[in-house]
């Protein structure tokens, strides 16, 4: 049912013969066998602090934006195919150095979605930081797949003149992922499926391969499997690999 190569054993050749494969270790040590259609990832935020979630899992977020950008560039050297799309979820700390790094490397920045999350108290030391950037890159202006029907829809306020009752969201997506949401697994910086599923659906076809090198609790994996895509994920934390494996297996058994 599932291709689960969960292990820490360098160097690792990432195969995804069946539904999914999860690798425990540094993402730079995983070698692709096949180029993914989509690299969808949410790397550490370069906050310099340990990230924790409601007494659940923790991970050290000690690398600088420059170091994380370097890693993503190295990942792109190995994993980017002619029709791959890279989507990176990050905040202002990583967004600007990463765009500079990857455009110099030769990728094309194709667009940006802003996720306004609303949750949590706004910081008082500076302007509030209540949104993430979702940056998308391809090899050229013409490469990469995009299905506009994947754009989430929002209720149309003025329903006059026979327009349909809803319309596609713009480039700012407002969505609160509450602490008590049923998807929550107490993993720091866990991303909601409502954010990830449209990205998976827009940039891949069924059975295509999705890769998340900084997988955390496996939300990208769940979004991929739920939509009939295959998934390779990696995390340097064993607990993340365990949580992700359990979530994806549960998703597969629900879908049967
Ligand atoms: C922001 S979290 C991802 C959260 C995830 N999107 C979710 O929904 O749970 C970033 C993850 O990157 C992992 N990480 C950091 N450095 C890594 C590396 N070099 N290789 C693989 N994983 C790494 C951390 O352990 C952490 O789980």
C-alpha cells in the first residue's frame, strides 16, 4: 500500500515507487531518483529561537536566512526538473534573501500569495508579523503547470447582475488555523491543508510526485495523498518523521 522508506542511512536514494516515502535525516543527504513536479516546503523561519507548539514537539530554528537560502539553492540544483514548480512558505526574514539567491541561481519568481493567519497575539516590539509569503518559482516564464480551477473561492459580496455566488480568491488568503482545529498535531509551524491543497492541485496532476524537504508533521504529504499524488518527505527530526508517517498512513486508510 505505501512505500515507506523511513530510515536514517546516508546517502539515501529517494525512490517513491508506491504512494509515499519518508526520510529521516538532513534533506541535503537525500538523492532524487526522479524529479518531482512540485517541491512544496515550509523551511525553518530563521528566527534564531527554538520553535514549540502547545507543549508538543519542538525544533531548533538556529540557522540564518542566508544558510537556509543556501540549502534551498543546493536542493534546487539536485531536485529541480524542467517542469518543476517550487513553492516556499516563509516570512519576511527568509523571503527577501531567498528571492535574491534563487533568481541569481537562475529560477524565475512567478508569483506570491500572502497567507494572513490572524492567530496569536501581535508582537509589541515592532509591527505585527501575521502573514506568511508563499513564493512560487519555475525554471522559465513558460515552464511549470498551473490549474486556475484550484484557486480557492470566496463568497461574492454583491450578488447582483446574475454573477455566481462565489469568485476566486485574490492574492491575499485570510484563514485562521485555530489551536483547536481537528487537523492539529501539536507540531510547531504546522500548516493547514486549506493552504496546501490548492497549491498541490494547481501545480500537479494525479500521480505526480511532490517533495517536501522540510516536512515537519507531514502536512504537505497529507495534502498530496488526499489528492492522489505521490509524496517524498524528509525531516531532520525523528519525531517529525514518526508523526508524518502516522498521518499519511491514516490518510491512506481513510481514502480506501
Ligand atoms: C517550519 S517546520 C515544517 C512544518 C510543516 N510544514 C508542518 O506542517 O508540520 C520546518 C521543519 O524543517 C525541519 N528541518 C530543519 N532543518 C532540516 C534539514 N536540514 N533537513 C531536513 N529537515 C530539516 C525541522 O525539523 C522542522 O520540522
